[in-house]
C-alpha cells in the first residue's frame, strides 16, 4: 500500500520496493491515463509554487523520491521516511512488470 506524506507542502509516496509490482498493477487497473513522477529536490522546490508543475505532481498516481535531500527533509520534519529509488532501476522494474502482463506504456 502506498502511503503519501507531505514534505514542504509537496506530496511524496512511501512505497517499499517489495510492493512495487503490486502497486503498479493497481495503478494500471484504474481507468484513464496514469502518471508517475520521479521527484528530485529541485523539482520539489519547483512544485512548492502555484504552477502547472505543482498541479501535475499533486495529481500524479505515484510520486517516487530520487533525491537523498528529500529523505533527509522527511526525517528532519519527523515524517515517515520514504524509500529512495534509483530512477533507472525503477523504470526497468516498472517496464518489467508491464511486459509480464502484456501492457503498453508511452514515455514522455
């Protein structure tokens, strides 16, 4: 199960690596388009403002932290600590799940 916390007013998901496959399949079961955001510290700062990018991040189905600064920020704010992902490995894992279930993906 994905738990969503706020770090400086920006949502960040806590997703354990062993639950990644199950959560990707649950996201795929939802109707419509799906969006996964790999969030680094600079994008987190950009998402704090009121703009289109902030709206995009807040509406994403999955927000994966890729920066150690986000992890440290969550720890400093006494929030639950999310798991930091390597974007390349996470994309390969997501594509593997999609391939195993004969799904299609469009990368933008």
